[in-house]
C-alpha cells in the first residue's frame, strides 16, 4: 500500500521527489563552496592568487621561524589533499565503471540514471581538483581543492543514497530524503563557520 502511494505521489507531481531532494542537496553544497570562494576573493582582492595561508591568517607575536614552520605544515596539508582527491576519485571511477559495464544484469539494472551520473560527477570533480589546483601552500589552492573534495564526496554520498532509493522502495526513499536533508543542513552549518574566517 505504501509503495502504491509513493508511486501515485511521484506520478501526480510529475517528477521524482527523491531525485529533486538529492539534486537540491548537491546544489546547496556547491553554492556554499562558491560563496566561500567569493568571500575569500573579496577579502584578499588582487593578492588572492598569491597569498599563503600564513598571510591570510597572521598570528600576533609570531616570529619569522614560527611563520616559516607554520607555512611548511600547511604545505604538507595541501599535499595530502592532492593525494586524497586522486585516490578517492579513482575509487569512485572504478565504482561507476563496474555499474556501467553491468547495466544489463541485476541488481545493476535497477540502478537509476541519476545514481550513475552522481558517481561520475563525483569522480570527475575529485580528479579535476588535482588537475587545476596545483600550487601547494597557497590559500586559493587549499580552498578550491577543499571545495572540490566536499562537492565530490557529497555527490558520492548522494549517489549511495540514490542507490538506497533505487533498491529498497519506500524505506530507501525515506532514508535517501533524510540523507539529502542532513547533507544540506550540515553544509550550511559548516559554511557559516567558514565564512567567519574569510570575512
């Protein structure tokens, strides 16, 4: 009965509520990351592309040696980011490839077009982060790579949520909707905290 009701709601509204919720969550995350990047540009102006982390966030009473050490530590953080996006992007691409090559066999045949596209978008976003943002230690590189990681991970998480909806009908649909809402709310909370730093 619940399954029939869910189908009627989908038909009467003319679109799939789950897909709309998943895409809305991804849009919220992407918009928040772009807002963060825009706020950084507004703060730094012309020096945005050259600024190091220690310049963006100076510490009172810091010696030159401490500043150099802090910059080196931050450099290592950004190098680890690059490794993370490459490894994760490769894993997600492998997942997409398996689903793509087994489309005609169950249960892969039940996986929706949106699920496969979210997986591919996740992989592309993660892999392109390393291609475009390759100036370790620069604040702009950190923000853009971090943003790509968050958007890529979000697309992957939403793809998993979409798989739940594809395979488990009403229960999966409810879980997918909850995941989408939680992802959007969590990103809004984090964006609020980050914006305080870059204002």
